[in-house]
């Protein structure tokens, strides 16, 4: 015990203190204890204090309500916490929690006994003067209403996103449908003309209308496929693979277009043998969308340059796509992952949304930094399944 504290000083002078002073001291301690118990029992959050073997030293009324225990908290003091609760989630967490590790753990517990109640449990080890652990404080917060509100908000966001997607598809389909109608009418007119009036010029026009109809049908097919890719929940099998190889493949596909536009590409891919759980075709689609966006952003740039870098950062492989294109206005950065938001004249507004979805499927994260006139950096973080082996260089 700290000899500088009041209790330390009191104990060090115990042989010099008379009975009346000792009684006054303990009376003060009891008053403070009762005062704290009143405060703790007024709190809405549950508080349980146990020793390192989870024997209950103190608990307030809110913790009894949270765990569905009958009677007051004084009935359970001295009992083992796992023994008085029949909630499997809490029991499992107590069995796997090691107080001596010093870990401050947080976990959501769904308590079926009390309905659909959701508790947020925090486990806090309490250190002693010697640097060890003498007890554990367990805080229980009822977040059931918060979870319900979150679910309602998420459902609302999904409905709004679907409405936006549907409106976007309707808008995108309208133009090709109008074009189809016009050229179908023209084609019908040419085909119903008397043979003697079918001049080479009319024949050429009919062939051109036929070509346009085929082009618009293909365009409609792409719009529908993009829509399905954006809204259809899919489960893709992830296999161990190297994202660097997927980047190289995407660049091979884009090489003719990049060369035609005079875009220089610099690759800094390290390490070469990193392993990530991935779906190569889906990840390639994400990389192609990003490279295509960079290519369009660098249109008109005097010396267009795309730098692609990969490196290990913690437990993730960080992949950077850096271009020196026109950049994105700050006001638009928050909207770039929204469906059908685009600043391009011919853009569909689904490209980055699809990229976001694919990265999420790989349990990764994506972020974008940009400034108008200075270029854009797209960063993708993918969790590593196996770290590469680094060999020491020979002297």
C-alpha cells in the first residue's frame, strides 16, 4: 500500500491511535461506502466488481436487471459470476478472458433470456500497488434501442440507395430506348419502301440504323449488368493469391489504351510473394475501374503519369494508385462512392461504387485523397493471410 496515502499513513501510526480515532475512521469509511453504493445503484449502467477468479465483490441494481437476476445485488455478493448467469455468450466470454493479460475487452452480448436485449460488456482489469491485477470491473450498457435505431437507419439507407440506383437506371435506359425507337422506325420505313425507291443511299442508311440498334442494345446490356453488379449481394470464394499479379494483369488489359493516350506507368510492387485471400476476377475488375478513372482524369495532362505502389503496412497490404490528373473537388469527395454520382459527361456513376463493394467483399478498406489540378491517390488496404519470408542478405 502507498505509505503516502491517507490509509497508508493511518496504518503506519496504528499503534499510536486510540480506539475513538479508529472508530471515527471506520465510521467515515462506512459512510463513504454507503454513499458510493447509493450512487452506483442510481446508475443506469450495470457495474460488477469481481476478483480475478470472477467471484463477485460488488454489483449494482442495474447489473441485476441487465442479467435478469431476481432480488437485490446483496444476494449475489460472494458468488461466482459464471455460476449465477445462464447466458452462454457471457459465460463463454468470462471463460476466455484472462484478467492478468491486462486486456481491456469490449464485446456485444445478445441475451436471449430477456428477449432481444443487446448488452455492451466492457472488461477492465484493476491493477494493485505491486503492478499486478487484483480485481476486474465489468461494465454493462444496454444498447438494445441503439441497435434498433441503427438497424432502422441502415434499412433506410438501403432503401434510399436502391431508390437512387433505380432512378439512375431509369435515366440511363431512357436515352438508348429513345434511340432504339427512332432507328427502329427508320428501319421499318426503309424496309417497307418499294424496291424501285430503295437507292444505295437508303440502303446505307438502313444498315447504319441497324448498327445503331445493335450498339444501343449492347449499351442497355452494360447498364443492366452494372446495375446487377451494384445491387446483387454475392458470395465469392476467396483463394490465396498475390494482388501484385492481379495488378499486372489489369495493366496488360489496359496497356493499349494507356499507350495510345501517352500515359507512363511506374510500378513499385513489393513484396513480390505476399499472399492475400482474394477473388482474382473481381479484384481485377476493381483495379481496372480505378485505372480507367485515372486514365480519364489525366486526359489533357501534359505528362500523364500513373504510379502504382504496393507495400506491407502492419497486417495489411497497402496498394496506392497515384495519378497527376485533374483531381476531384473537395465538395465531391464525400459523394464519390454514392451510386450514379459522376462528374464525367459519359460516366455511369457506378464505377467507384463497384470498387467499394469489391474491396468490402475482400474485407479491405478504400480511401481517396485528391485536390483539383494536383491529381488523385486511391489507397486500398487488403488483409494479409501470410506474411512473405524475408531472407537476410549475405555479407
